[in-house]
């Protein structure tokens, strides 16, 4: 009978998820935004990534802090943020954050590098009508 093993695995995953969410909350409270961004991306939570971006932009010199944090992300993390910002950009409440992140990516990534991002073509096609 594997039911008990599956239940324990599910419970362990749920506990791990709760721990990561608590860690994310602590990172935001401590204003450790780079780690918070990385954790939110690893949790695959676009809304949580948006929350982190909004928290950064609320800081004095928020644009500069956002730029510093986005630049330091790995390529796969930047791809995840790009995919998320496509959705954010369609909502007028979140479009400013999406545009700020997009501006940072466009300023600091070479066009050849951006073309290597997975899903860049569909992202650009989705961004054009709303930008």
C-alpha cells in the first residue's frame, strides 16, 4: 500500500511550500529583494514576483534598486520574469511595473542576448498591443 507514502510526500511538499512562503515574507520585510525575487521565481508565482517588484519600486530610488536586482538575475530567471510581465502588462494596475522591468531588460541585455530568451517572440507579440 503506497497511500501512506504518498500522503507523507504530499505533506512534506506542503510544509516545504509554507516554509518558502514564510522565508519570502521575511526577505521582503528585511528588504532583501534579490533573494526574494529569486525565491518568488523559483516558486513559479508571477503574482508574487509582481509583489516583490512593487515593493522595490515603493522604495526611495526604487527604479535604481529594481535595475540592480533585475540585472543580477540569471538568464532563466530573466526569462521567467519576462513571461510574467507579459501578463502584468495587460492590466492597467500593473502595467507600470511591467514597463519598468521591460525597460531594464531592454537597457541591459544586448539584442542578441534577448533573442536567445525562450518565448521572446510570443512575448514581444503580446507586449506590442498594450505597450
